[in-house]
């Protein structure tokens, strides 16, 4: 599997990551129709736009999103509604955006994507599983190119996670997104070959998608077509 | 249009922009007698439900009443006037 | 695609287990009732699973239902839990509720700056269904929670089948599970798509869905592997098609473009055509828009008077479990040679060219289609075949 493109944005200065700035998110909101979209969705769409660049999506392009906490800011807004207002006065927009695949829907609409889109959620190896699934989709002929985008937004739960489970979650977890554009065609190769080996893989030290393995992301960011990445 | 109605419409436009997250629009973009849904503002059925709930929350207009008067959703003016009339009754 | 469905298990409002499910599919329908486990002031009938349990607890009732369905599926497949430990077994589970921390008292503590329950948070982190099953059964294979809203369960089964075809693992546990919960209940009500009556999929007077709950689990295998251990599966998954509408966050594309593409892709994999299917187990939620788009799209793609129905008139909309449960109902109906009727739709609605089945129908074919349409314009089609 070849990496056609790689992007990474974080609010913290991490090796291999570009800085996630309000300007970047604003630019994304100008380029795509994101009226009701929340921050998590905007992160995912930002990565999708950057991955594709000036390229157009076609029916052979698939999307797999991966997250641990997902759209929990919006989920909690819905809970605010339930706590603060009569039960018959919950706002439907918040609820409908609290599903993990809302972000995929916005990418689909922004890029006019008709290919398969899958939202994954998990706390253990969700980014690796998403990359493995992209490989399965590509080899299975479900798509000719696949975007894998993993994101975590900073909100109340990620801020409190360390307090609630210090051994598992780091204090001051970064916010951000990483994205891969993958293909089996050597013509699409810009950032090298990605070799996945499940049995050799050790669990990333953090369940959080980012900061788990800084060296790895740094390698992707600096790779060229001759690189070889083992994961 | 009397001054009170003009004031109410101006305020109601600002409210709609806030509720429906159409920050790229200004109150001037909302034309009184143009259809509220479809082209123009680009509002859809999800916005309609959102408006109904905000009317409940902010103006205490219950859903049944709105359901019986679907025609007030025709244009911005019809909706605004309905809300103004209802709130003056309270 | 040729992947064996070696066993399956189901929990829904029809009851726990396949016998209760089989009977329930053809019996006079149980009607939805007001929820007993969800604290709500809304008078919305739901299809509850007849089991004691508590709603809104991470790793709670959803995983209880999942485990019951899994136990039955393994039993049907002639497998034991211990025989799977350490093997390359993939787990792919669709869910909506179980991947979100929507416990209201926990959140109230959190937002108010009071000490929120660390225990509850930890349970949430370790209870994501697929990862939980992998740990419980000590499995060693790909592990995914699919959170693709209402198509999650069908997607999970399709992904499981792809894993086997691509050699990612040797056996797959795939399905979906979701419990009734206050947040989706209030949310679907807010969207104005819950009926206060028993739902009436495809009917002229349809006015919304009833939520349901349940779990459906399938054990999938490659045909050679099943044969080698002397197991004779009764069904295969012949096609999995998936496509997006790229249209709207809560509504399907008015012309059903994504659904059509998903069905076309599934048929291509199954090397089948629309005239080959005996029946379609449709998504049919009972909402105005879904049923119109789905009914019209199916009528466009299939021969006149094709047979279709929705089991949501029997079990409600079970969200993340729906696609998996409906695939299992499809297997049962293929096995029985009788497709169950679509309840409470006595006549052809004006906006859909063909009426769903109003009476149970015996058939001869061995191929069926199950469709799922989700929030965000995510469409999935599964083609299931009965083995001769």
C-alpha cells in the first residue's frame, strides 16, 4: 500500500505535526459547506481537503474515520439540552451531529464523494485498525483510493480524562487530526510504502491517536516516495 | 410598517442567524418577503424543526400551535409577524 | 463474495434467541409500549427487549444483549469460547450508544465541577463492544467498532466478510448491538421522526419510527475452513455494497443515488441481478422521507411486483443493531421459505409505486437483499444466499 499524501495538525508543537490554528479551521469553513458542523467535523474535513489538494474525488475514493472520543463536545451539548430544558425542547441539530459518522457525511458532501465511508470508534488501536481496513477495502476492490483520517477534539472529557484515569490518559492531551491518502497504485506514491504487520505491532503507548508515537508521525511527515514505513 | 414591527423583525433576524448558525449571513441578507426555505438562505427541514423548538424556548409558543399554522413559515415576514403577534399577547 | 454464515444469534423485542425470533416473525405483532427502563416524560412507544436491565450504564445492558447473541451464534456454529482463545479471530461490532458517553448523571457532575465517577468513566473506556469482546474471549485478530449510525450493524457484517476474503483473520464475530437510551429517544423525538403510534413502514399514513433495542451476532468463516471442521453452514454472504449520498446530514438523497449504488455494488459481488432475489428486507423505518426514497428506489431497480417488507414494524428501529438483526431475520426467512409481512400498511401508498407485502409469502428462491440507510447518507446493501 502506498501513501499518496499525509497531513497532521495538532494544537501542540509535536514533531511531524503542523500547528492547528484558528486560521486553518476558518479556511476550511470557507472552502466547504460546514454551517452546522462542529469542531470535530471541521478537523476531519480540514484533513480531507488537505489530503486531496486540487484533486477531485471520484466514486473510487473511500473514507475511513477513526476516533476514541469522537464528537463528544456535541454529545455533551445534547446532554446540556436534556438537563436544562424540557424533554420536548431538545435541539435536533445537536443530536444529529453527535453521531460519529456526521464528520464523514460532511466530507462526503464537501468532496462530492460517493464511495464507501465508515466511522470507527475505539480506545485501543483505532488508527491502526483504520489503516488495516483501508488495505482490506483496496485489496477487496471496494475503492481505488482510501482516505484514513483520525481526529480527537479538545473538550471537557479529554481535559478530565487524566484526572479520571491517570495511568491511561496523559494530562493535557493534544487536539488534532492525522490523515493518510492510500492507494495500491505505485503512480500515487508520494510518501512511500506502508507495510502493516499486525502480529509484530506493539500497542501504541497511548490509546489517544496523537502523541502515541511521535517518531512514527515524524517519519510520515518527512517521507518521500522511496521511504518504507513499518507499522 | 410601524416602528415596532421593524424593530421586532430586525431582532428576529439576528436571532435566526444565531440559532441556525448562518454566521455568513447578515440581517440584511434576509429579505422580508422571500421564501424562508429552499434557495436564498438555504434553509431546510432540519432548520424548520430547530426554529419550532427555539420558538418554544424563547417565546413560549407551543409546537401544536405552530403545527396548526404551517403557513406562517412561508416567508420571513409571515413568521416574524406571527411571533410578534403571539408574544404581544402574553 | 462467498463467505459462510456459520451461525447467528439474536436478541430483540421478539425475545431472546432464534426460536423466539422465528416465532415472532410470523406471529401477530407485539405492539410497542412505553419504555420501562428509560426515564422519560415523552409518550413514545418503543420495542423493549423482555429482559431486566439498566439503561445508560457503560458496558451494561448493550453488552449483556451482545453476549447473549454471541453465545447463541457460537453454539449454532458449533464453536466454544475456549476454542477461540488466542486464534486469529476478528471482531466487528456496530453500535451507536455504546461508543458515546451519554450517561446524564455522570455528565451533570462533570460539567458542575463535582467529582464525576472515575469508575463509570473507566467502564466506558473498556466497554467499547468489539474491544471488550476481544479481551473477554482472548482473541487475536482485527477489532473494530463501527459507529456508522443506523447502517453500523450491516457494515460490521460486510467488513467481517471482507476480512475473511482478504485473509486478515480466520474467523469473524460480526454484528451490532444497541440499547434503548434517553439521548437517542429525545434526539429522534426532536427531529420530529418518532411516531406516537405503532410505526407503519411504507404506509400512506406513516408518521415516524419507534425505537427498539437488541443485538444480532453472526459467526463468519471461509467455506473451506467451515468444511474442514465438518460444519455445514446454511447461508452465505454473497455481496456487500456500500455507497454514500453526499447530500444531507439527516436525509437520504431524494433520488436514492447512494442506495442504488450500494445495491448495484452488492449485486456485482454476488454475481446476481435484481430478478434473482426472492425478497428484500428493506430498511423501512416508518418515516416519511426514508420510506419514500427507499420505496421509490427499489421500485425503480426491481421488477414489477417484487416482494419487500420491513421488520421495523415488528421490532422497531434498533439503530446500531438494525443492520445485523435484519440480516439475521433475512437468513431465517430464507430458511423458512416464507417472507414475513410488513405490518400496518394495508394498501399501496400514493408516493411509492409498489406496496410492501401485506401477507406472509412463500417463495422458492434462495437469494435475498437487506438494505440499510443511515444518517449522513450512508447506504449499505447485503446479499444473502441460502445454501442448497
